[in-house]
């Protein structure tokens, strides 16, 4: 049964200057960011993270997931859009006996993954997950599948559903009000699929996605 729930509520609060980003962002910045290489992760802020470094902030989130879903000590966990593997690493701290797997489009992220997580990461795209049906106790995808065009994003939801044998959780770009819509348009750098909350929920139902979900609203 899918539920709207914020399982990222243990992350530190972040204050974003949406107006400044909207004023400074250029089409060229989007092109550079969508390469998902060094410029995106560790280059200038206008191209992405502006330095994506491990600081332990995902450990409370990993514990939150483990508690909420009552994951067994040997849970198999997949992170779709795993970036440098920070959350994968912290799952191993929270559940030392678990098995983690990550998938990302970025070879740079895999080669620069934290704590040896690169060995557990596969290069690929979410609409074609290279795993058998019902392979994982938990599949998560945080601010990732919305980087795909709409048809591919819908297929990624089907794939997440397919490879999970139990729990699923995603976050995607969305808005509830026109003010939030305009703020999102100023903010987005890599997203290709973004909708109102109502349209996302309708899409989940049409596809048959049964997992939990939350929104990125700047």
C-alpha cells in the first residue's frame, strides 16, 4: 500500500536560494550538469553539488529506513541513483549484515564512491534495472528517476516495482501550489519529469507502483 511519508526528515535542514539559482542558471549549466561527471559532483555549484563529500548525514536516514520498514539484519537493499554511495555506506553501518547494491549512470560516481562502495555499484539507467524480479527487501530512489524523460521515468517506476519483494521508497520533484511550481522551475538543473503532487499520485496508480513516496519541493 503506497503512502506519502517523509522518511528523510532526519536530514539537516537546508536553506536554498531559489531566486538566485533561477537567475544565474543557464542552458549550458544544464548541459554540463546532465553529464553527471566530475563537474556535477565536485565542480562549481552552478553545475551541481559543488563538492559532494561524505559527512555522515545519511546515517540517521539509514536507521530511519531500517526502523520504519523493520528490515531484517540480512536485508538486501538497492539504491537507484546511488551517486557516491553515501547512503549505501551508512546502511552498512546501521545494518552490518545487510547486502547493498547501487545503480547510477555516473562512472565518476562509481570510481569516487565512499568507503569502497564502488565495488557494489552498477552503471546503468533506472528504466532497465539489471536485477531479477523480487531481488531486494528495500528499493530506494532519492531525487533520481525524475532525471529521466517521462516515458523512461514511468518505466523506472515499473522496474522498481519489479525488483522489490517488499518495500519501495522514492522522492521526486513536485509541487502543491503554483508558487511551489514556479520555485521548482527556477531550481531544477537535471530533472526531465516533474509534476504536481496530484499528477504524480495519479501516475503511480496508473503504473501500479505500490511503494511509498515523498516530494522534493525547494
